[in-house]
C-alpha cells in the first residue's frame, strides 16, 4: 500500500472531490437515490459547490500515494441537524458539530481512509470548540452505520425522511465523541474490537 494520509482540502481538490462523490453515488448509493440524481450529476457544478466549504477549512481529503481517494466535510451543526422529533434543540447545540459527508471511493475501501478522515476532522472540530458531533446516515447504508458504530457513535433515536426526487430516503442520526484515535494496524486480537477508540 502506498503512503496514506489526510490533509485539509485545497481549492484545486474540488474536481477530485466531485469525482469521488459521483463514484460513490453511482455505486454505493445508486439504489437509494433517484435515477436523475445520478444521471444528471454535473461534476463541474458539484466541484464549484465545494469551493466555499473548502475555503472555510471544513473539508479534509484522504490520499494514497498521489491519488485523492476520499473526503470528509464537517463543521458546526445547524438547528435542523440537532432538533428532535418535536423540534427541540439540545442545550449544548452551540458546541455540537456535524459530519455532513464522509465518502471513500469504493475501490480504496477497507484501507483505513475513512477512519483517518474522521479522526482528523474530529481533532479540528475539537480545536474549534466542539464537544461532540452527529452525522446523518441512510438507514440502508449498513457499511456506514457499521463504520460509525466502530467509532463509538450510536444512533440517538432520531430519524428523518428526505424526499430524494420522489423516492423517500430515511436517515438515522448517530451521535459520538470527538476524542478519537486511529489504530492503523490491528492485531488478530483486535478483529472483533473497534478500530477507532
């Protein structure tokens, strides 16, 4: 395996981030998204949409050798991210972050890129004053749900249903700590234990 690392995204990473997003949407999420979302995916427009989050320092990219293989976008949570079913927002809302996206291109999966991305984003969010974070995960995305579970992030009982072009997309909210450590080489004894602690 080539050298793997995570770094803050730079402006010229935007087209590569859009490519990773398209690849994940057309593979892992193809049966969850409406056909038009994938068929009409405009990489140039999506890349342009990443300009502001990248400039704000809210995006990190995973690389392996010279290849950009994944990304994470995270920042302060909005009231919509945090509200319960009745619309109430928790008392600590001002110190809660949201992981808005964490995607790794499938052919680069199971190499620790997602874990490194989450750990680096968590460290930056802690430095910015966040005490915990949430993420919304499609209910049918079992791989992502297992990933967050290994990180110690658990469903908090809140669900939402989005209108994905006429196709309902049910998401669950997971909640977890930002105090994470990446362990890159688990031993045989670790096979049934979390890779993130």
